[in-house]
C-alpha cells in the first residue's frame, strides 16, 4: 500500500476491494468518532453531520444516556430472542409506542430490526386482517430495499434495477407535489381513477404512505390529502398504514408526521430514530388488526433485541425530559429562514421545503421548465463536504439536497452549516 495515502484513502481502497459496489457510500469519508451533530474522520477532519445516519440520530451521535443504557443492558442480557423468552424492555417499548401513537385506544406493537422489515410485516398484518391482497403505495415513496420494499417504492432507479419479477398486486398512485403543480385534488382524482380502472377498493388490503416523502424529495402530504385518504380507507375497509420511518420521533415538529393532519392511522411503521442508532423497528396498530396473524406468523431472530430496546427507552426518556420537539422547531425555523435567504441569492435553488427540522432544497436547471438538475445537486453536496458539511441527496430525479441534522444541534452549528452551504453554492 502506498505510504503517501491518507488513512481515508487507504481504507477506501480496502473498501473497494472487499465490499460490493451495490452498496453506495455517499461521501469518500471513513468515520472515526462522532458526538452530537459532529463527526470526525480517520484523518482527524471535523464535519457537521446533517445526515444523521439518514435520519436515525434525532438525539445525536452517542448521546450519553443512550450510551449508558446500552452499556448497562449488555452487562445484563444482550440477546435471547423474544420468540424464546420475553424480556421486560421489549414490553416497555411496546407499551410506550402504543401510548404515543394510539393514545387511550387499544394499540399493540411488534418489534423488528429494519425499516423494510417493519413495512413487510405491516403488509402481512393488513392482508391477514382484511383477507385481501392488493396494496396501494405512492409514486416517489420509499419503503425499503427488500423485494416487496422496492416494489412498494415509487422510484425505478437505483432501486428496482433488474431485480424482478416483482410481487404482484402492488399499485402506485400519485403523491401531491405543489412545486410541480400536483394538488391534493389532482392526486385524489387519480386515486379514484385507479379504483375505477385497475383495482376495486374492496380488493385493497392497505394504502401505505409517508406523511413526508423522505427519499422521494421531502414532499409533505397536505393535511386535506391525508384526511381524504383516512376517509376513503374507512369507507372501503382499507387499512391505512403511515410509514413514519424517516418522519417519526420529532423530525417534523410533532412526535409523528401524521399528527399534523389530525388523523389516526390503523398501522404505523417506525424505525430509524427510535433507538438512537441501534437497529430497531416496529409496527404499531389497532389491537384487532395487529392480532390478525396467528402465533408464529410474526417474528424474527433479532427483532426487538434487548440492547436496542434499552436504547429506545433512553431515547423516549430524552424526548420527555429535554423537550426536544420544541428545540427542533426552533432549529427548523432558523434553518428554513437561512435556506430561503440562500434561495434569494442562488436562483438555481428552485424550492425550499419541508416540515419541522426535515428540510430540503430542490436544485433546478436555468430554464423555463425548472428542469431537475441532479448534476448540480451532486456538485453542491461535494462542495459542502469540502467545506465541512455532510448532506445527501434525494428526490425521484436525485436533484434535492436534504438536511437531517439531529434535534440536539446547536443554533451556532446551524448558522455554521448555512455558511458552509453558502460557500458550496458559490463554488458551484
């Protein structure tokens, strides 16, 4: 190995040799340590991390309370599998999720490992309850990389590639997009047309939707759209699944994104920021729906791992003790105002949007059609990294730069990040 290589370069060369190209890494950076909203690479360079493990670290990197909870749990029991013996913290996590999502209604929770696993099981539960097969998701939605997950996902590349044939009875509807002129009424009319031409509503087991599309470009579903979906699902006996994997746990200013619309879902999928970086996901839903699968129909060896559950309880405690929702809203206003100010100076920022501290900018070409400019978005991302800020892209056309900073980011760090982004935009 060339001794002139930096430690980053040396390790990335090993990555190229030993790790398949199918798992992309957004930045040529090898992390060594992190704390809060900051990350240092193996060469000692410091970054502001406005990716947060792709929306996983709402309480920040290595929060001391999460670290302590993990250390304590490892010393007691690290794994037993809930399908073999029960343990208390799994039950506690379930109880707290049920209360947070269901309120006083009777809800139940089952825990898994990844977001995709939660989505797959939510579909199983809905099909088991309704004895129907069809599922409707939305164009631009993202629901995981498993075979069913990519089928539900409303983007062709890079997710579907040549991985088919895909599971049957999955239909895609239009998601509202005000910037591109698609209103709630437009999207609802297309959904009704889908019912009339492709699949009758009495054959639909579930409709699954993100309250804010994550990988699809940080598009927030309007309140009236989610309320209309709730009404149609109730009318036709369809299970309404809210995918809160990226939008949940304070990211949008409320604990869950659906709460902005004053609706109550039948099932909710959770993951990402639930456990502060530990792999944990779940499906939370109405008890009569959750109890539809018979014993043995749900599970997974690592699902609801004891260490991950301990981390989740610490995360939920932090939301109660530190008023992270209010803190996130203050930071959201600062970031949003800063992005709007940059938009005035850089007209290639076509749109600034988001909900709460889930913000994004859409990069466009210099033409009348406001054509998506993926190359420009990538340049902004690369220049931001050079300035010391980590961000990633999203959107169907990969022309949206998204910001997923932890809710424990300081106002000074938000201001610094905006300065770094300004420098990146100027360089582009």
